[in-house]
């Protein structure tokens, strides 16, 4: 049985070119980048080249890139770093109800530390209102954190418009771009973003590495102490092989972004057309025109998310849901709750399909046909 992986929004397989580059470094370059001898200098050179590539990919300066262990650390570093650095100017933070838990849980922790957080609501496609943001802004607002693209339903937020609103305000602007990076065209200067978080394993790079872009005007209290790595902003010996792998993944993503976007948009169209050819009921969570091309979240009335996931897995198809299934109970997706309310049936019948570089049209057709069969069987 062919196994089909359609959970690329959770994590992606490493690209063969990435593995090759990492193996080359692991086999030949083991020096500590902080050492001054030739082995250390070679390792440092690899990091410098990677930093240059990553900075260029978002229109940033090299000294504005901080390597991290991934998106969660990058988000945490941004929120706690800014909060501690600018609390003398105010203790009010604005975010949204649909953020990744790396942001939401950090905000909840900041509330316990005496900060006030406003959680902006979203409409039924998962988008915030710019009027709501403007109304929520106060003189003592020091940080606004709005994700670029949602990891569950794919909805893109109006990042550029938010940046325009914040141009004349003291608040720093942070965006979690973990899901959007490599798929959307991102330039931090055009967007007026001050901090931006990215993770390598979402773009066919290795797990355990990422970066935080920090505009050079932004003060950031570090979260890790020990060494003077990353210009004293993030202590700890750098993972050279992973960083080189990250660099290669970014190069590939830059080369193939437009082709990949078109391919994924085509997959969405085929998937929906194939489902619609069957006598089943389904609806899209979000709006296709305002979402990232590789994420498709569908609601299947009359089904149960756990039964759907189990049946699809038995058919060799790996997908995900907006719900975390643990010990037979369902924790409703906070994203779907924000979009549709706590009483909506979509909370218990929605599935996320997400595509990647090794997804084929045949796999999309097979998954759509198998999904239709399972839905038909479960709703009889």
C-alpha cells in the first residue's frame, strides 16, 4: 500500500539536497564556530554565508538575523524580549485569537507577569479586522503580534496594512511567518515588520533550527545566557550542519516558490473537484483567495474527526485536524472556535490537508476518492 503524506503544514520531509549538504558538513567540518583556529573559522564561515542567504530572502540585513532552535523559540524570544525591553513605555500587547500556541501561551505567561493582552477576534474566514486593531491600539501598547498565515486553515492576515497602521505608533510589530515563509513573497521593509519568526522544518529543512529577524532599531533582552554567540543575543554553540541545511532549504524554496505555489493551487482545485463529484457534503474553512496555497481545511458534516483520521490513516493517508485528539477526547481547535464559535459542528468534523514538494497529482486524486468513500460510509 502506498503511503501518502499530506501533513506538510505539521512538518516537511527534508529535501535530498538539504541532506546532502548537511552530511558534507557533518563529515568534514566539526569545529566550534567560536574557536579562533582554522577549524572554528571554517565553521564560522558556513554560518556567515547562511545568515547572508536568510537575510536576503526577506530583504533584511545580515546582523538582523538571530539563529534559534525553531519557530517556538523565535516567537518566545520576540515576545518576552520586547516586553522586557519596552515595559517602561507600557505593558499593553495586542495579538489575535488564532495565533500559534507559541505566541498564545507566551502571551498568557506575560499576563501573569503583569502585562495586559488584547486578543483580537476574527471573522468566519479567520481574518482580523483592521478597525478592531486600530480601536485596540493604546498609547501604552508596546507590541502587536499577528501571524502571517494560519497553520490550521491557511488564512493570510493583512500584514502590510497592519504595518502601515503601526508606522506612526511606538508599538513593535511581530509576525509569526513560520507557515508562510517559503510560500509567500516576504519583504520586511515593504511590510514594516520589526520582528519575524521562521522555522526550517516547514520548508524541507532540518528540525531544530530557525531564525528570528529583529530590525536593528529594536532592543531585545536575551532569553538564553552563557556565551556571546549571535551578537550576545542568543547564547549557545550554533548547530552548523542544521544551519547549512536551512540555508540550502531557503535556496530551494526561493528557486521553486512560484512553481510550488501554482502546483499547490492546482492540487486544491483538483481535490475539491474530485470531492464534489461524489454525493457528499463538505465546506471549506476559510477562503481560497485569502489563504496560502498549500493548506486546505475542510469540514465534513455528519462525521467525527477522530474516525476520519483513523480511517484515512488505515488507508495509508496521513493528514491532520484542527483538533488535538488525546486519550479519546477532543480538544476543540482554538482557531475554529474563534472563526465559528464554541457550538459549531465544524469543531468536530474538520480535516486539514496540506501539500508539499513531493506531493503528486495521483496522490491528490487518490486521497480525494478515499476521503469521499470514508465520508459516505461514516454518514450513512
